C-alpha cells in the first residue's frame, strides 16, 4: 500500500460527530479505490500494484464501493483505519 492518508475522517456538514454512524474503510480499500478511480488503472494492473490477486483486489474494491455508497446515501461519517 503506497497511500497513507493524512485526513482520516469525512462527515456530513452541520451534523455533530456524536450524532453520526461511522463507516470504517481500511487503507487497503481506499488504496484499491484510489488506484481504480484516480490512477485509472484496470483491475489487473491495480492488483499487481497491491501485490494481490485480481479476485482479491476486486473483493476489496467492491467492499469500498459498498461502504462509500452507504455513507453517502445514508449520511454517515467515513473513518479510514490506518494499520
């Protein structure tokens, strides 16, 4: 994993953290998302960069998709968990 975020929380504007549910994304999930959507890599290339199989990469990426969608649609905070 080459991505190490400085910012690890995102939340809806105007809602106190104490009132929000939190969706936790792993650094691996964020890295998979970053490689696909910011670096525009195909799954095989991204999997190679993450030193994993294509099927494992796809599982990590789809987990990120589900969590991000859940947070955006339901107004939850996102926390990136650093290892």
